[in-house]
C-alpha cells in the first residue's frame, strides 16, 4: 500500500511540474486508492489554469425525436418508430419551445435527438433556420458527432457537406454527446448502432477545421475498465492538441434505470461517489495544459456531489438544462435555475459566473 502511494505521488509530482502523463500513468492513478492526493493535485491544477470561477450557462434542451435506429444498451430514452410513446417534433414546434426557453432567460439551445431513419437534411436545416431567423442572438448547440455521422450515412452526403450546410443554416457549435468510450473493446457493448470511436473523432476534427467548436463527453460508471477511461482521455487530448476545437470535457455518469444493462442484469448499481470524484480529478490531470475546462454535470451527479467535484478539478456546471429528457428517462431530476447554481457555487466559496456557449462571461454574481 505504501509503495503504491509513493508511486502515485511521483506521477502527480510530474504533472505538477508540467509533464504530460502517459497511458500507464493514467491507469495507475485510477487504479490506486489515494483519492485525497489525487483530488488535491487536480484542484491545484484547476486553480492554476482557471482560478476560482465556476461557470455555467442558461441553457434549454430540445430533444427533437426519440425515434432511434441505434438502440444503445446504455440508453433509456430511445424508442422505435411506431411505439406508442415515440415522437418527432416539427421545426415549428421546436421554435415554439425555443421561444418559451428564451422568455425564461436561455442564451443557448441544446438540440439532440435519436437517429431517425426517415428525416431529411432539409428537416435539420429548416430547424436551424427557423430558430436563427426568429432568435438571432441565441446560440444553437446542436447534433452530436454521432448524429452528424448518421445524417451523412442516411442522406449520402459527406460529413463536410452536412456540417457546412448546417453551419450556413445557423448552427453555432456541437454538443459532445455520442462519444461514450472510444475503445472498440467496449464500445460495441454500450453503443450498439453508433459510429465507431474513431469516426466520432474524425467527425469532430472536420467540424473543428470548419470553425465549428464543440464539447466532448466521456461516459463512465458502467462496465468499463480503467484502461478504457484513460484511452478516451488521451484521444481527446491528442485531437485537442491538433485542432484546439474542444471547449470543455464533460464526464457523464452513467444512469442505470430503465437501460438494457439493467434489464439484462449486466449491471445492478451505479458507480460510487468516490469513483465519480476520481474520474473528475483524472480528467483534469490528464488534460492539464491542453483543455482548461472540466465540466461537472449536476443533472447526472446530483447537486451535492457536484459541489464536491468542483474541488476535485471541476470548474463548470454546464447549465440550467431546462427540459432535459435523456437523463429524465433514466430517473434523474433535471430541474434547476440560475439562482440554484449560484447558491451551489457560493456555498463552497467560489465565484459564480454565467457564461455563453464559448465560455465568455455574461454576468458575475
């Protein structure tokens, strides 16, 4: 035990000195049990790169359809076409929801949906255009890299063509979803029907090259091994060094309820809070000096754990998440307000900052 703590401390000394950690370093840190030292190092790096500000945006989620051809084992949201509770919104219905969100103070609209096999590219362009025409100041963060890849496949257009047309129609940035975990060893067990990890990365690279910045995510707390987590972080790090196109990394805690993994008894409980904190801390440590923002998704973690994660390397709370449906389908509460998030930050003696999509300050509290 003492030897493992000493080895871990040596790794953390190297990262504190500005050295980039290796794959094996990351695995060793995640496998060892010295949470306190890991957290202190991550928090020190957070202070170094972003200071004491904790950011969030006023965001509203629109899930335009729950019809999905992928049927992922980790998802409680998707439905098959023809299911009684399946739905697809029209662009006009989406715009009405956006109007409501804007009246509530939203500055960002987050739009994602299932892989609907029958929607045309015109549908997605019309969605962007009607929002941008009626609400030109709102930022549209829409369509994961996995969705973009699916649009390309189903419409027979290149990924570059898809991205260019959506950008011209009003798309501002991409969310980070669909990344899950990149390693093919595990991806087929959690993301049936989605693009490969490399295809996700390639799609993001094309988006970044077109000037479309994006978030990145990492889904953890299901059936992964430490090597899958570290592999994912290193691939994010490598692409960020190449394009500088990622805005933030959002580690997403897997929510078990109503998923195939639960129904088939492949997993019986969600991961521990200790593991949550180790993932946040490791994300900060592995990406230090390359990607400054590590977001804590309170919708998945809960607000109290989110507070703790903010002293384990996190510096952002993502957003208010009005109308979020994906985690709600898996049994999570998704209601919050700017006032709630400000109070959460002030309770831990940090500085709450409302930001825009690109982490520019809109308001201090």
